[in-house]
C-alpha cells in the first residue's frame, strides 16, 4: 500500500510538473535588438498533431498583398494564413525545387517568379491560381556552351526585366525582358572582386534610387559577402564582407534581412551596418546542417536559414534548409 501511495504521489508530481515544463519550452523567445526586436511564435506552421506542414525544404518565402505566406519545398509551394494554417498547395513537378521566389503585383494580378535549381529553369506563375505563364530555360541566344544550368535566384526590375542567377553552375547572371527574351548576361565564377563564388541569392534593392541588384556571394573566400550591381550588370560596390554563408536577401523600407546558412539571420540598415543578428546557433555541428529533425529544433535557434520575407507589419518569416521542413514566424516588437 505504501508503494502504491508513493507511485501515486510521484505520478501526481509529474502530472503537475510536465505540463508546466512543456509550456515553458514553448514560450516565445525574444531576439534581436532596438527597432529590430522580434518574438518567435511557437508552433506556427505545424499541423494540429504538432508536425511540420512543410516537408523537406530548400527554398524561399514570399508574402502576398493579403498577408498570405508562400514557401517553396522540395515537392511544391505551400500557402499559409498569417496564423500558420495551410490555405492551399501547389504541388507536382512544375512547382517542385523552387530554390528562390519573388512576388510582384502586375496589371493582371499577383505573380510569383521562381528559380528552379534542379529543373534548370526560371518560372512565373499566378499566385492565386498557380497557372504558369512563363518559363525561362537556359538561353541559347546567349551563345554560351554550358554543361550545367542550375538557377538559384531570381528577381524582377521595375520595368519587368527578369534576372536569373546560375548560382550552382556558371555563376553568370542572365537578364531577360518581361516576355522571356534574352538580353544579356554578366558575372563569372571566381574569388576576385568582380567574380562570384556561388551567386546564391539576389533581390532588387529598393533602398536606393534608382534600384539596384543586391547579390549574395555565398562561398566567396575567405567569407561570404553582399554586392551591388546596376540593372545593366555594372559592378557598383561590395556592400558588406565577412559574413558566413549569405543565402538570400529581402528588403523592407530601409532594412534588409539576410539569412545565413550557418544558422542566423543578419539584418542590415540603410547604411548596411548590422542592426541585429537573429537566432544564432551556438552548436557548430548544427550549423548549415540539413539533417536536424523536428524533435531537435530549439525555439529561437536556427540551423540553416535559407529564405525570408517581411509582411506589411514588419513581421519576418524565415525558412530553414531542413529535412523536416521548418518555417518560422517572428513577430516584430513595436
């Protein structure tokens, strides 16, 4: 009887302690500094059973004008509501392996532009219906003879010209007009000032007038860097050096978020000084590690950040390069 009472007492203690411990583990984590301070949203983007709704991912994030969040995965594109519920999915080969995405409001609606690394093309599709309206294969008109074409980044100029970076192969950046006609290319592989060693990410930097290209040179030696180029392919300047492995960039107002594959997000201000560093992992073995399963995720700690996007309220959505599929919402602290 004594043993039974003891077991009951222990069970009661655990029934009280474990829920409190579980609640403690899922509390929001505050990160950043100053105006770039954020709180995580535990459980955002998970199914009711607590599993990731994303699946293996190696892609990007965009937010439409209604506030819906699109993230690309190995199998397609998944669309979430701001509270983390799945709204719709674009699945199948046409939407798989989109390594980078940009969204753009045009006269006919909102369109998503994607760079497909494993499928060797750029695409454009309607954000609402998913209908594909343009494909950009390797441009034969360039006269180049490449053995591999593996686009990693895409962005669009104000006039509709499209830039597609062959970041996993030649490191040329190709420019097309809005109809998909090849116009020019620039850049080449290397570690010199005006060369790219994995031109992995790219966006239109609207912090400047006129806008310019902001390019993430991920594997430049000895450390990754960001560069500015004009929309005519002319080198302007190194923006910042000494980063880890910058994978992409997203601009809102005077700030740009730069996911780093080594497990952090760096935010730069308009002068390109570091305003905040988010989610930096302290474990070397988990930096740039695709194979961190969901049961090893730590709230507020990233492992291999790959894509990011802002919503109209300044909240930030971040995708990890991850075998289980990790998409996180960071709420801006006003």
